[in-house]
C-alpha cells in the first residue's frame, strides 16, 4: 500500500475541486502524533461533496463497494491503492469538525493534510464503539493514545459532549480523571 502516492493524488483532486475534508481514523492518529498502523484512509467530507468525491474516486479506478446514507467505502483493484472510507458530514457536529480541522505536515513535510482535532477524532472513535461494540478494543486504545499525547491540552467539555451523545458520560469522566484534570 502506497499511502503517500494515494494521498498526493487524492488531496490534489480535493484541492482542485475544492472539496472540504478532514482526515479521521487511524491515519489521523499518526498525523496527530499518536502513531498507529492502519490499512486504510478515512475522510470526513461535507454532504454536498459526496457525488463529487465519487467522481474523483471513480476516475482514479476506485470501486464503490458499499454505501449508506452516512458512509461510502471504496476499494481499488490495485493493492498499492489504499482502501478509502468516506464519512458523509450530514449533521452540525460534522460541519463543525470540518471547520476546526487543521493542517499538518506528513511524510517528512512532503505533504500537507487537513486533520480533525484530537477531540473530534476521539468523538468518531466513541461513535464507532457505540455503533459496533466489537471495535471497542482498538477504538479505546486509539482514544487513550490521543489522551496520553494531548492530556490537559484537550477540550474535555467537547469530549464529554461526544460521550454524552452515546450515554457514555461516566466513561468520559473516568478518562478525564486518568488523563486530564478533574473539573
């Protein structure tokens, strides 16, 4: 898998077509300084860009192998081209995430990528746990990695809000006591 090649190609197309995006998931963890091995790329995009992203992906030879109202999964017949999951930003929370995303240098400063804030990546991980409990071990480890790196720099109120959306507020408080500061 050639992440650098795929990202250079995708990000150039996103820029050319003015696609608003934020990297989320495992690759975002690495960009945020909480390294983790990953096998795919995860992007959040605005709902108005879903069809344009499909055209980009199709033009690059990607196949859409699954789609719901919330997400589209792409695979490429060439194994060097990384699988890509595209989360459709349908709600206010997602639009806020896109607005907060920041630029990070990756691949030894060879490429700049928009990455969701650590709190927002945590929020997506919490949603992943709520939607699919079999993901808990990996997603919890990712959350704790980010909390270890960012500790008191995190917006614990935003993290509490994400956990609260899924009736997991007590868990957020325990993590804040462990990694942050008690309020």
